[in-house]
C-alpha cells in the first residue's frame, strides 16, 4: 500500500469519527485534497485511491498540473490568493473558487466564466480571526458581499471559507469555526441558501466537522509535509 493511499484511508476514517461524534452523516463532509507543491504523480496516486476533488493555491502550478492530468475527470478547486488581473484563467479552468474576498474579483470571474461551462461555484473567504496579514472579508462585510455576489449571473455562491489562526487545543480551535457557522446561519436567515462551509485543515479537521464544516481542505495529512512552500 502506498503512503498516499494509506494516508487517504486514515483521513477518511478520521472524517467518519468526527462526523459520528457530531451526530452527522460522514457523507455531508466533502474531502478536498490540497495538492499544492506536489507533482502530478501524487495527484494520480490519490485519484487511483478514489479522490476526485483537488485544491490548488498557485495558478500557474495548477494550470501545469491540469495539462499533465487532462486524461482524468478531476474537479479542480482554486483556494489561493487571487490577483484581480489573473481571474480569467481561474474562471476558465476551475469548478470552484474558495478565496473570493471582494466584489471586484467576483464580478470579473462572473464576466469571464465561459458560457458553455456551468456557473462557477464560489465561497466567500472570511478573515474570521481578524488577522491583519490575512486575506478575507471582515465578518461585518459578509452579509452585503454575499448578497451582491449571489446576484452575479455566471457564479453560484455556495458558502463561506475560512483559514482561522492556528490554535492548539480543540476548544480554542472551535471558537472561530463556530463564528463561521453563525455567519452562515445569519446570511441564510436573510434569504440566501448557502450549503457550504469550507473549513478544516490537517490540524483542525475534527473541530471543523464538529462546527458544521461541509468541506475540509486537507494537504499535509494526505501528501505529507510540504518542503517547497512557494509557487513553482
Ligand atoms: C495549504 C492549504 C490547506 C491545506 O493545509 P494542510 O495543513 O496541509 O492540511 C488548506 N487550505 C488552504 C487555503 C491552504 O492554503
């Protein structure tokens, strides 16, 4: 058994345990494999083990991998910072974008989404821990932004995404995740019908599932430690 296969099995088992502890169906949690910095061969291995959704942070690296893996029906998710002059290749090549945090980027993605493709699935990124250096809309911007994005014709706003500040114990991890769940409930109570909370990484996946995550974004626990941290 390869390392990636056994890691994937361990992550799936951990999702089942956390879902069970939260009284949730494990099917309600989608596993997004975050493959940034890892080569196409690693993605092929994960695909052979049944993984179909992959997340990438760096545009050029992602486009290169898509070309190398064009024979596989992979669902690609863009999860990295977005420069507003680089939206077109994102609109043309991905199924989901998790890292939209301003209206201008959303408008460009909508304009540039090819008409022959289904609407681009969007998560609005929230800077839930209020870190100055981090991207993401502030919690008080979320409602107006979500309503504005939901009106764009070629996008489908699916939910909210966050990368909380790291915390060690589960109680501390759960605080910002719980605030995300409340934000989603708030915008849904205002008439939107968002079904996605994109939260939970290798270190806080269980806490995220306890707080209602519907999509966990897991890199290290599947592919191992990243030795290269920057774009290709
Ligand atoms: C790298 C990354 C992940 C995966 O993080 P791990 O700790 O390796 O599981 C998830 N989400 C985003 C936005 C990332 O950049």
